[in-house]
């Protein structure tokens, strides 16, 4: 483990457990420190992991035994933590979105480039067999030339299950900024970058009621739009219609469908690593399931960080800062379009990351990957 990449984790909320389960004990990385605003929480996590120190956020960002800061804080703190790490020469891999605002995201990307450190960002679910198998089918010409897609995410709201859901309804939250990164990153993999958007959104409830945990029954304010729809114009010419909502109970729509000249693909939930990809070929009478042909099999949160620390240079990392910036601009442009009532052309782009070859779970979980950072 002496050559393992050293990782410090900032933010030990609900999502951190999935990352720790993937990374702790992996031969390519070594978690050296954890930090949280709640010192008791960081002490508890450190006690569970041999060789891991509980530190303050400032101590972790300055620590000489941390190569990469894994930023799992709430969206409003993403930029502050990332910039603090970059200023101390650390690489940064963070949860989505890259920052709560597009201006902050640009600042983070520019700071990383100037400092010569690598910047990565979730989601990494798109590297699993679900999205990657669908991408492989598109690139193999299985549905002919892609013409359009639809993306749909409808839930009644995260306050029903999350004990501290406030940040989902403040700046940086809402269904698009929270769940949209999974769908938009997938769409870039499938259809390429976006050149322009037109959006519409609404906020029909001013408060939500927490449904679990010690604050059950407490009402929290809603400060962001909770239903967002729009049209994405891809540089390829394909069009995507997208809906993300915290205002519906359920939907029968496929999470993503890609329509081509000779077939349609039903793509599984991009918030999961796996799931069945189905094809309805032109002239066929029914859907046919495609066997997994690409992606990290049995993927789990953190596989994107493994990919990131073993990549040869920042641009080679699949869950890159450039992709996250383009995804964030696409989302914020949809919200701007709704507010201003006009079509908005984007200023960023992103090359679709390299596809992931079919990689057995034992290969990426148990084997040491060559560490380049």
C-alpha cells in the first residue's frame, strides 16, 4: 500500500458511506484522513477505518499525507472546499454538481488548471454497465443514426426519505441540479455535447414536510424550482427532451430513450450502475434485452475516483471537471431559459469520455490500478 494514492474525505453525510465501502482497503488508494463539521461524526468514521485520522477541514486540506481531496460536502460548499484544496496543491474529486453556481464552477476549473492539479466530479454511475452498454450499442450502429432522445426523472421529493433534506431546496438544489447530472452526463456519453437549450420550470409549493428522522414533521422552505422541463440541442443535431421533477408521484416513462433511424434503445436509470438495456428494432414485434457489453460490472460509488486517480492526465479521467462544467452549464442554462423565456446557446462543450470496456467487478475492486497522481 506504500504506493497507493492518498485520499482525504471531507463531508461524511449519507453518500459518504457508499464511497467508503468502495475505497477503504482498495489496493490503489489509501484513505488517510476524514473531516466533517461534526467532529463526533469524523471521529466515529476514523475509528472504523484503521490508519485513518480524524481532522478538522483546514487540517485535512493542509495535510501532507493527502494527495486528493474527496469533496462530499453539500453543493453550497463544493466550490469553497475545492478551492481550498487546490490552493494547497491537492487534486480534487467531488460530488455533483461541480459547484452551486456556474460562476463558481468556472472559478474552480480555472484555479485547478492554473495550479496544475487534476479536477474530477461525479456522477460515476454512468461508467457502469447500464449506460456504457447503451453507448456501445449506439456507437455500433445498432439503432442507426441517433435522431432524438427523452430523459425523465419524476419523484415526490427527497424530503420523504432524507433526514436533512434542506439543501435539496436551496441554491444548488432542486431536481435538475440534484438528479440532472446523472441524466445529462449519460446524454453526453450517448449523443455528445449540447450546443443550446430551451427550458421551462415551476415551483408550485412553498414548503415541504420532512418525512423521516428526528425532524419528522418539520416544514422547510422551498427556494428553487421543483419541476424543470426542456429541450437540448446536441452538436450532432439530435434533440433531447428532458423532465426532472420533485412534483410527481411516479411515471411509466423510461429514464432515457434514444431513438434512431432503425431502432430505439430503452436505457436504465442513470442513478444506478447497472440495469437492463433494451432494444426495439425497426420491424420487430417486441423489445429485446442486450447483454452487458461495456462498463464497470458491479459498479459502486467511488469507481469514478479510482478511474480519476489512475488516469494519465486530467483530460483522460472519465469523470472530469470539463464534463462536469458542461453539464452544469447545460442545467443552469435551462433554468435561465425558463426565467428569461428564450433559447440559450452554451459557451462550454465537452468531448465524450473514453468508453469503458467491460471490466469484471473483481478486476476493478481487487486489483491495484497503476496510480499516476
